[in-house]
């Protein structure tokens, strides 16, 4: 053999003399199929190799709590009896995920909220209208339940209304639990003002597994009109899909932020959950 031919989606893209080749012009989140042929000195080619499917995940930011602190985040906002801390899995009696530390988000009294936020990457993508993916692993040691009027939220996004100083922000999406059944409830509420769509709630019937690490992934298409979309996967299964919706306020010079994404432990019940491997990327992350 004197070389190889590398094909991407059926098109010849490289003819290396050795066993490696560099690819350019690939986009994150797009699946590609590669095959390889071996070529001898007489230009005879072997049969194609089995296809190799590749999807790039361009990671823009991640939080793994590797240093045992919350330094990868920009801000922690607490209220009531809630707080976010970093703990070792052994100290709370749960299995490790990928490192020696995990993030604990807990309400210890009758109510409270703790919110961890990372600003620059998500806000820049929101301003550009670029589709983004937010993923994380979550561990729930037990089912959670509360009164019909209560809540326990684990993720959210909000958007700032205008360019005015200290302009109002509204929660567009809030992901949490239903009062019973340990099922997830997605609240979509772009604004309380009458000129836009009212609050809507969606419930998925699949109980969230307890006593194990669960993988959540959100696909978020930021739009200030009804051309955006929202998808959520749990452990690889699509459980929520909202299409042709407004996902943030229109960009009208808001500073310093237009859209904020946050990892939360927020509610009316004493409960703790554990988070690890939070990732913001331009393509879906592999699972499992």
C-alpha cells in the first residue's frame, strides 16, 4: 500500500500517504460519515472500510468542579434557606460522576432558591441567534414531592426586557418537578404582559430515575420572535419539544445581558440534588 483515500459523506476529501489526515470546514453538531480505502502502487483500491460516524461537539464552556470550588461559574444567587456548595460524593453518600467533587444544590428549610449562573458564552450566542446546547448530569437521591401549589426547579433561563437601566427580566423557561410522581414539569412563560403568549406548562409522564446519575441536554434556539425552539432530552430520550416559539426578548440594546441560563435548586420543600459535568456547546454531547 502506498496510501489511502478518505471519503466524507461519499466525497473524496483527503489522500494521505500515512495513517492520519486533517479535516477542515466541519461544523459542530452536524453528523459526518467517513470511509477509507487503501491504495497500492498500481492505483488499485481496497473495498471501503466500515463507515465511521462523527459529530463535532464544540465546547465553549464547562464546569466540572475539579478544583473543589465554584470558580468556573460567574455568580451564585441565594435566597431563603438554599445554597450551592461543592462536596465530595463520599461525604453525601452518592457515587462519583467524573471527578472527586460534585455541586450540591439544596433547600434546607421550608423554601428558598439557589441559582448558579455563567454569563458570557450563553449571552453572546443569544445575541447572535446561534443555537446552543446546555447539558449536565444530575443525581437525585430520592423522589421529591410537595403541595400542588409548590415547586422545585432545577434549571431555568431568563431574558431582560429592554435597554433601560435595571430593566425587568422574565423567566422564559423553568424546568422542575411535578408535585407528585417524580416527573418533570416544564414551564414556558415568556412574559406576564398581555401582549405576548401566557404561561404554559408541560408535564412528561416518565419518572426521573433516583439513585443514579441522569444526563440532561437542552437544545436552545434563541429568537426574539416565534421562530425559536426548545428541546430537552433525559438520558438520551426526547421528553420536551417546543417549536416556533419566542425564547427570549428581541435584541434592543440590552446591556450587559440579554439572556441568562442558570442551574438551580429552587422550591418550597427541603431537598438536595447533585450536579456535575455542566457543558455549553454548539453540538450535542455524546451519551452515554
